[in-house]
């Protein structure tokens, strides 16, 4: 077959159409077939990395020649990969000095680095800033898998509605840096004249009334953005200020609680789904109607592990998660510590999808630590425990819990403009105080902050910010 031959020859890698068709065929044959592809792709990636990357050649010295089991490999992380940037890269044209010069220039957002690659930086809310170089394989896989997801989420009627509306896609993205979504969408617009009009790129930093006006005039069939932005837009739609009728609303980063998903579905009259992943890994999992994220095991390996990088069983919340991106070759991401705490569903998901399902429980670095009430010791509180209390409170559009001292919390709130702000504030503070008291933390003070939640430079809202983050 023509499509197939293209992947076997040359360095160009698979096309998006081949990735899509391959994923369709694998799904017809069942989960075993997907895992078979995963193993074969891992063996190929490891062999490639050993041949072309000095860092991986050294790291894997002494290991068996063919690797099909990822757990045989040592773990890496952002700090390591950034510290050994030039050695990690499999293309000698990719050096930190050259990439840094490239990303220092905002005019080059979405241009091809070294004539070939997409470059994306991550804001680095905690610690190291990441610079990632992504090849056409990465992009073909991302686009091909998006086709699979569209077919999973939407009925034929929805798809017809979407095509009729010119498949107009509005992405509300972080601008002002080489972030993945702005870099990728800028490149799409530059390189594919047909996408120029149907792809709308809006800045997450735009004041809300202006953003609402821009979206009203664009009229998207698909609306994508961070969960925090979609939540604000959902409130605007309910209030009648935003008047868009998307077929699909896609939340691309940050968790979207099930209650919020229901609210957005009602507000927009659209299917609301999440994709989970990061710049380094691409799309890793996709949301289902039951509120779980199913893994895209064709092109990524996800390992929930404890603090010693040992696997944790399904039903247990992991300390962190390791990602292996089986698509990108220019800067291999193999057993890479992402820092998210995830829970694997122990039984099969009621939605009927046989792919393993996970839930993301926040980042390991967002766990709060308080001094215990009695002498010595400390009490840790997962971010989700606080988040759900605030989330359940009606009238909260956005929130941010900040630890301002070892035993003090401050809550930044963005109440619904139509809600009684004072009442919302009181309910949130009471809920948090009660939760803390139940955990033996009655000595921890909770106050409402005067300022609203703050965005990171990448345009996200961290819901919990520990003292030493
Ligand atoms: Zn499911």
C-alpha cells in the first residue's frame, strides 16, 4: 500500500493520514494489537536514540540490544534533558545556543527551526524552563490521532454540522512566547493557505469582553482552550454575552471537573471533551463521556510510578508519571518524569472503550504541607481535596489557593459576575476551614485575597500554589 510504504522508507516519517488509518486498523483488531505496535515503536525509538544521540548512547550503555520493555530503561526529566541539550538531540543542527537564539525572537514563532522543526517552550511554573524541538513525525501523529478522537466523540450528525460550518476552529491560546499551541497554529496558518481563514487564534491574555466579541464574530465550530478559559467563557455564554454554537468544545490543559463539563455542555449545547498531554509527549489521553481519560497507547507509553519509580497498581494514586513519546525523534523523550499524579481505573470504563483509563489528580509539586498541630511532624494535603471544595461552590468561575505561610492559606477568587460575591467568598472559606479541621489542621488560617487568580506566563491558572513552589 502506498501510504504504508512511505513510513518504511526515508526519514520523513508517517503522514497524518497514515497515522489515522493505522490507528483505525489497530483498534479494529483490539488492545493487544495496539500494545504490539507500542512495543515495536519503542524498540525502534531506542535503537534510533542510541545511534544518533550521545546522551542516550551513554545512558543505555550495557543494556540489552533490543528493548521492548520500557521499564528496563533509566528515567530522565526536564532538568537532565535541558542540561545535556546538544547531546540529547539526534540532529547535529540542533544545539542549545542556536535554539535559544531562535526562541529569543518572537518574530520566529511558528517558523521552522533549521528549516525543519517546530520549537516549543514550556513556561516552567516550577523550576526549569523547557525548550522542545518537534519533528514532522510528532506533528503527523498529533494530527492523525486528532482524527481518531473526532470520530470517537462526535456523531455523524455532529460531523456534518461541523463541515457545514467550514470546520472553523477557534483556539484560545497563550501568546507572547514560543508556546506549543501558538507556534503550531501560526505555522499551520503560514504553511496552509486553506487553514488561514478557518483557524482562529485568540490570546488567552485578551481582556474577557474583547475576547467574547472576537469569538462572537468568528463563530467557531470547534472551541479549544485551557479549562480555566473555557469555564470563564461558559459563564459568558450562560449570561448571553457570548453567543457561539460550537459542535465540540475541547479542553486542552488543566483538569475539567465533571460538574463543570456538564455545565459547559449545557451552556454551549456542544460535546465537551478533554485531551491530556504536554508539549513533550503530545496527545497522551482523551476524555470520554464518563469523565475518564483513555490512553493513546499507539504512540505514547504512560507509567504511573511511586517516588522510587516503581509501578503503582491500578486504583492507587501515583507519585508521578513517566511518559515516552514514540513519535518525536529529533529530541527523544523516553521515560520522562512529568510530575503529574495519576490514578489508573482498576476496572473497565462504563463508556465501553477498552483503552486503559486514568484520572489526573494534580501535580506532585502542588501537594501542600502543613506543620502538624501537636509538636513535630507534618500533614500533607493533595491539591484535589482543596480544589473540589472550591469547585463545588456555586458562583465560582476560577480560584487559586495560595499557601502564604507554613500555616496560612489565601484564596484568590473570580466569582461569577451575576453571583453574590460576598456570599461565594463566605461559602468557600467555610468549606475550606471545615475540610482542614477534619484533617487535624484547625490551626491553619484561611483568608480571602483581595486580588483575583494570577496567570502563569503560559496563560494557565495553577489552582494550588504551595509555599515553596
Ligand atoms: Zn471511558
